[in-house]
């Protein structure tokens, strides 16, 4: 091992990944090319990982290897019988990766991550192909606040590579961030997929975690990192003509996602609604096997109570990330607009082959009306209170009876007085932004003692 390699000791899973990619000639091209710039990285291992991330074929192959490893049944059974004192993280997104990285780099054992879905990476990994862009500009640098041009707002503390390593685009795609998260978990955690936690209770040996359809698991501490939650109106969606945001993005990741769709309704004016509209307008990441001549949506009706209805008002009121949408609020010389903002609430009805909204029929209706928490017995929000570090910095919520903490968006941490003074609170969506929440999770991970049985 070289002196530079000693700065970054790859996990057995990362070593296996690098070996597998190296012997797959087409997938190894990016990794081999990046070694020409090896001296620009903290270690050769991180240079190789960056090369894989930058090469589409190499990244796709690496994702397949990671998925196969995490889904291995024998390995999962071995994890269920591991030490009862270890920390267990529920959820496999940005905050799971941040917490695990900081803990391991501080000399603590690897946490066990439980992911209820088959794919690791949280909301950014909802699709294997890129379907939407992140909100924060892609910049190099360390972590920091939005107003500082010298920092990266998508920085993942401790990760083997950062989001700025995987693309030069102004805004990263969801799969760019997902790959960074997945590599961090491969380095710093043990992960179990298809592990749906149904209850968390205290017993004489520690914390008992019940997993649906599987044996129970003992833990020393639980980190609840479930993110934003499930779509609020998923009961309204039929999965065919009325879709949740997640279902729509999964459709956009497939072949011919907009085939035969000429009229679309989007309900909800938040970031998810904006990303759905971008996808319908063709200004989101390019869908797989789609072309304007075959698949253009002719009309998009956007039901949102608080959005501008004209191009001029949009330019004045909406943040830069979504400015491209405003062009479509301007009618052509015949007075026709593809995009129409209807400032009222709406609730769709599923009809055979169509969705009905306010008397209008649509080929697709996309519900982007927010999220709600999925219940886990023993971890309800009413049982947690704000948790502060020694300097009075609120970084998480702590359970009043269990050794358990909520982190990230799932903690619902209010803006602090300092964040309001810095202007962070001026944009409501910043409440769940990566630049605001990951540093809080990192601070928690850096200061919590080793879990002990009580």
C-alpha cells in the first residue's frame, strides 16, 4: 500500500467493486483514464471511484454490482445475527450515509442500515436512470451555507467521493447524488435491503427491532433517517393514469414514458411539482427512448394555489433553478400556451384510461402534494424532543424513552434564529436541503458516545 492509499482504506465491498469493474473491459475505461490524474486526488482509490462515476457504462455496471451485493440473502441472514450493541440506521439516503461515514471515520464500528426498498440510496435512488435535477448548483468545495460561493451545497461529509466529482453540469441529476450516497454506504456501513421495520421497542438486552417477514434484531441505538416520508395522496393514485411523484419519475425512467400522452395535469406547486412539469416540458434529464416528434405533451395544466401565472411574474418571484419553466407561461402569437397555471386546489378522479380534474380529462395526472410519515410502532413523532450538542446547536430529535434519534428531514427541525438572519429561511424548501441538514447529522454522529446497554 502506498502512502497515499493509507489516507483512504477501502472497505472490502469497495475493493470487490473496484476489482469487478477492472476486469470488465468496457466498464473499466473511465477508471483507467482517471488514473492519468491520480495525483489530483487524496488517494488512487478515490481517483478510480471518480473514474467509474464519470463513465456511464462503468457507473451502470458498478450499480449492478452494488445491488447484487446488498440483496444477497445469506449475507442478510448473517447481518441479522450480528452484535446486539451496534447502531442501526433506518433508511439508506443522504443522512444514513453521512451518519455512517462520520461514525466510522471517528473510529466507531460500522452501523447496520435497514432499507425497506430493493434499491439503496434514498429518494435520489428512486430511479436507476436520471429523471430530475437537484435544486442546488453543482460546485466544488467543502460544506457550507447557500450564500457562500466557495462551498458545495451538495457536500456529503466523509464520503469517498463528492457530488462535484461526478458531473460538470450546473445542476446534478438525482442519480449523480444517489451514486455518491451508495458509495459512502458501501464504504462505511453494512446494508440490508427489503427490510421494512414495523416496530422498535426496549427490552432487557437493548432495543428490539421487528422487521416485516424476518427475524427480530437487537441494537444498541437507532438512528431514524427515513427522509421526507411517503406521498401524502398515494391513496388517490391508481398507478395508471393518476400517479404519485415517485410513480411518475419511475415511469419517466422507463421506455416511451410519454407515449400517447397529450394532456397532463400536475397537482401541487412545490419542488416535486416543478420537477414533474420540467419532465413534461422536456427540460428535465432526457428520458430513455423518447422523441419530440412522437412523445410531446401538448398541454400541461398545473393546479397550484401559490405560483405565478405569467412569464413575467415567474421571472420575478421564482428561484433561478426553475427559471426555464417560465418561458412556457408565455403564449405564442396565436395565444396558445403549453403550460397553464390554475391557482386552485384540485382532487382527481380515476376514469378508465384517463384522469378527471375539474371536469377536464387528462392522459396523466401527477400528484405532488407533499409527504407524510409512515408509521413505525415506538418511533412516533410525539415521543421525540429537540436534541442539542454541547454548544446549544440543535442537530436532531431524541426519543424520550428509547436510545433513538431522528435526523435529517425526518427530524422536522425548525429554522434557527441564525438561519433566519442568514437568509436560509427565506426559501421554505431549505428546511430539508442537504446543505442545511447534513451538517447537523454529521455533528450528531461526531458527538454521540458509544451506545451502551441501560
